[in-house]
C-alpha cells in the first residue's frame, strides 16, 4: 500500500497537538488504528495508557505550548521535531516517530525528549 505522506504528516501533527493540548481521547478516536504500540517507557502500552498519560499531563501542566519545527515522512513513518515550552519556562526538544497502518492510522510511537540546557556550547539552537 502506498502511503499519502502529506496526509500522514498532517494527521501526525493534528494527533500530537490534540493530545498534548488536552484532548487525548478525541485524538485516539480520530487518528489511531486498531492498536497503539507505545515505546515511551513512561507511558503504558495501548490506547488507554496513552489517554491516561495525556489527561494527567493536561491536569498537572495546563499552560504548556508546542511548536512543530520539522516534519519528515518516509514510507509508513512520520517524524516530528518539536519545541515545547512548559510552566516556569522550561523548554524541551522532542523527536517523535509514528508508524501508520495501511489505512493511514497511527499504530506505533517512539520518542526522545531532552530538556534544553541553560548554556549551549555550540551556540546553536536545538531546533
């Protein structure tokens, strides 16, 4: 099956933004396939684990924001490079990878998260 990379990129962004900003159940219902395999060690596997994690995050950190810096798609994968701003101006960089099924639905996720340090020896931003 040939993937529609532009639609997959849009759906990955919409899914992530919706969940991150407080609507994880809606995000799952709209964008996830029959299964959801999670590789983040802090999040339970499956749809309900994802929903619980993001509902708690929204309750504990309601005033956060996200910027999508880069979006790359190849075959059945989409990668999102984000800049996140959390309460107390804590900033993080994430790199998320989503695998899509043959119906264009998200079925698997990997990520890496790093806090932006106060000093950057390179002088270059991390995003």
